C-alpha cells in the first residue's frame, strides 16, 4: 500500500511545487513547514506539527503521520506527510502530500485528498 501511495505522488509531482530553502527533509522541517491545503484552499504554517485558528473561523490542522525516505532516488531525504484538518464540525479531512528535496531546495508536491 505504501509503495502504491508513493507511486501516486510521483505521478502528480509535476503539477504544483512550493519552494523553500533547505538542505534535506528533517522531522523539524516537516513539523514547521508551510502547507497549502486543498480542502478549503487554505495556506497554513505548522508549529511543532500543529496549526490552530480560534473561533469564529476555527481550524485545526495536524500531522497525522509522516515518513522520511529517498522517494525519487537522488540520495536526498524526502517525505510523505498525512495532514489532518477539521473546522470544528463533525467532518474531518485528510490530505497526503510529499516534500521533496532537489539539491538544496525543499519543495512541496501537490497533495491528494
């Protein structure tokens, strides 16, 4: 299943890239990265793996899981990240995204909801 998800991300990796200066993906960078969320079209910067906006526009975003691996075979660390999101109602949403290192630039790939 993990290999299938990674394959899906490699297919979608040319759609949209967001760049930030970085050496390689680390746990700290994953937990403090700026992510664009497809659901609701929001951009949030996580701090220690979480983002919270208070009422009346409540939103809570967290890192559900992540794995750091060399996904594209360039001998640099990359990551697959599962983000959770809720607006305080009964719905919860998950997005899967990749963070890829390309030489000394870290960029976020378009996510799959």
